[in-house]
C-alpha cells in the first residue's frame, strides 16, 4: 500500500470546537503475533495501530517488512521505562527507532517527560505533517484533577495535537476524576483511560464522555483493563450509535 495514502487517510486528531469528536479505537501492537494480526486487519476495523517500538526493538526486520502492507494508519511510540516501556531501552535507541519509522506513520506519541530528550522526533514529525500526541501514564494511581489539568496544559505547550492521559484506577473516585477532567477541557483534544480492575468500565465511560482515542489489544492485553480492540470498537458503537 502507498504510505502517502495511509498518512492522508488518517483522521486528524486536532479538531476545532465546533467539530463533533468521534471516539476512535487504537489497537496496540507489541508482539510478533500482534504484528501478524495487524497485517490481517481490514481498513476501518480499527482506526489506528499503535506500534510499541520499545517492545519490538528486537523485531526491526519484521517491522520493516510488515508496516508497508498494513491497511490501518500507524501511531508510533517508544515508551519510556518509567511509563511502562521496555526496561533496558535507552533514550538514544528510542529516538533512533522513532526517527527510522516516522515516514511510515500517521502519528507519534511522546511522553511529557520525554519531550526534551526526544525533541528531534517531534520536530521531524511536524516536518512530515504527522499528528503529535504528548502522553502521561501513572501506574500507581490517579493524580488529583488539579495535577492532571497541569499535565494537560504542559502537553499543549509542548506542541501536542492530542493529550493522552492513562492512570491506574484504585476506586470509583479515580474514575470520577478522569471523567471530570474530560468534561472540564472541552476545547482540548484529549484521550483519557483507566487501568486496573475498573479499566474496562472506564474505557467505555470515557469514550462516551469524549475521549478521542480508546486503546485495546490484538493478541493479548498490554496493560490490565484493556478490551480486545475489535470488541472495543463494537462496544463503543453500541454506547454511541
């Protein structure tokens, strides 16, 4: 498939305040089996494929072969070890992997903590016309609403087209914080999601509340609380027909 067509066919993440925001589903690809399953998807079965370069660093040859054949736009990330990334991957390796595969992507995701270290990636993504996500992950709990609003503001200052926030949900109050965050930033392109026992509930509730990107898996969950991506797509369509 022509890669230029793939980039142009990707739905833009940044929207103006008068544009209805349709929840979209992202399927994570973080294993060799996931690579194979991604290649079998038809256009529209999910909206994006998130390629976890940090977890696929040992499968670069397979990636080079696979990505040009995919029918679904690619969202690249190489996660920082402190935010769920591969434990031994270095910042320079993450940078090099992202720069290599950027021309085959529609979007890239950089953690807020990495915007300085990976500034060349963000600059190249802007040059290529890719959408830029700036993300924040907390695997220990859910920070206060005030703290998360500051995170979102910092991500926007860093040039984010979309802000992604994922937190561990310890109780229903934590889910309420994410719902309030989503409701309190109507003019921000925002994706929010919970992890843990309340993760599945949160992903449907937050999609209904306006989360623009909603993550599921192909072959196996990458974090607790994910739906299978194809099922998540169906469930969201039921919640928001």
